[in-house]
């Protein structure tokens, strides 16, 4: 059983996923569209896809396309996802889910009304640290989890300037100021992907940027944003808390590890830094770095990565870590690029399996809301100087 897929957006990120969707035995024809037709045509030629569409609207009107995968600018996802669902297409979306509570509510309503598959492709769902913590929480090794931390520490100088110039055109500084807390899923999702709870309130603080280069300048920013770094402390249902950091100006080697996590329980804890990961209990300390370290696949100078900024290429060449269970993946993926610490293969397989079996994917609409909405509310808290705000919850996915 297969379905056809339309790729929406032919930028730096989507090409890696186009290759994987095209190779998956559960997917038939793959098409692509982009606001810049030459980019769509180049991707279709490079990956030998089935063809291009002149617009997203034309793709949605076509009976040749069963599902769409949205890889556009991060603030555009909500409306494009709704268009796809309302046109009768299954939808895979890059992160974040949306940037307002209203957009998230509308997506959940549309999924419920149509019965179609929606999945948000949050890479931290399969971050090795999250996978290991999820497994150890399931077997009770932590005891009772009461606190966790998640960081997304990616300095703008390490590839983001190039990426925003590539996607934003001559007015790229207006969008490069995207608020860090509105892109929360790499930190929040990595925590909640292991600790099965949800955030109920938050207090957050932002740090105003001082670079003075027009990025994170309120007068230039499309979002009126001048925070380049932000920290949020969340209260969770059932007791406990977690803290996240979203840093865009930070002296840290983002190309080695941009997302990192810590979990603390009554019987054990786990902590991860750029190159070291430790399991700790009341008896001692165990170095688990090798267990969580992805093995590289193709080299960063591979020709297929030529359109990606050099500082970002490591994110697209990471293989799988020993903690990953690759037995469930199609053999067609064995020698293909992975990415973001081994997550890309699993995310694509999750969506394809969910569509073909009509089951819920790993990050369904309700889970995506719990990974995304805390950041939206946290950004508002930071704008209010740290005021503690309640976080709405849409509940669990229907059984």
C-alpha cells in the first residue's frame, strides 16, 4: 500500500526529507512546489521526483496528491497545514506546529473533523538522549521524575545567518529576528517526548540583543522581537517542573550538539553536555556517551549538501546512535543521509506508517500542541517580564 506526496517548499531542509520520502517503500509518486519555481525544478531533478506544481493551491487541487509535507518558513506552517487538511490531504509539518493558540486549536479541530493524519516532525522525539530517557522512565529506573531540563543552543553565527539569507531574500533581517520561544519544540519536545506529562504554567525571561547588526531589532523585526536568548520554567501536570533554554547568541559548539537534556528522578538522574552524557544513581556515575553518539553517514562535503551552509551540514549527516532501534526501518534507508542525531529516518517512517495503517503517528496533533503551545505562552510571559501564565491544554489524542 502506498500514497503520493507533495513536498511544499524546496529549501535547504526539505531536500533531505524528499530523498527519504522518495526512497520509502510506502510512498509512491513524490512532487514538489516552491514560491521560487527554479528551486522546485532543481529539487525534482536532483532527487528524480515525479514532477512539480506551479503553486501549493494547484497541488491541493490535484487528485494525484494524497498527502503533503510542509517545509516552509516556520511562521507559515499553521495556515498551510489547515489548507492541506481542508483540501483532504494528510499532512506532515516541519516544526513548529503554529505560532498562535488559535492556529493550534484550528488544526486539532480539522484533524478531528476530517479523520486525516497530521504529524509534526519534531527531531527531538528521536534524539538519542530522549530515546534513552524514555526507555529508562518506562522501566522505572529514574524512580519518580520531578525535574528536567532541555536546551536548544544554536548560535546565529553558526549557519543561521546563511540560512536566513537563503530563505528570506533582501529583507532577511526582518525574519531572522524570529522569537526563540516561538521555536520551542527542540527543547520542550525533547523533555516531554520522554517524560509523559504536559506543561500547565510558565514564567519566562528574555535577554534583549546587543549585537546591533539589525537582527533582533524591534524596528526591523517582522515580529517586533528583540530577544535573542530566553529561558522558561514550566510547571507540569502531576507535580514537578522543567526548564528550557532557547539561545541564539551563545558561546557553544552548536555543530557538535545543538539540543541537550537532563532528567532528575528520586532514584537516578541523567545529564548530557556537548560531548559527554552521564547516568547517575545513588551508587555512582556511568558514562553513557557512546550509547547516545550517532555514527556519521556521508561526509559534510558530500555534493548533495552543496546548498546547505557549511556550519549546518553536520545536522544532515548524523547517522543512528546505538540506542536507536533501526530494526523497524525500511532497508532502503540503510545507506541514506540521516540527520539531527539520527531522527530523520524515524520521523519519515512514522508518518508513512501512520498514513498507510490509519493509526496515530508519534507526534500527532495533540502531542504537537503540547510541544508547541508552551513556547507561545512562554514568549508572552517574557514580554510581560516573567509573569506566570497558565498554559491551555487540548488533552490527549482520542483513542
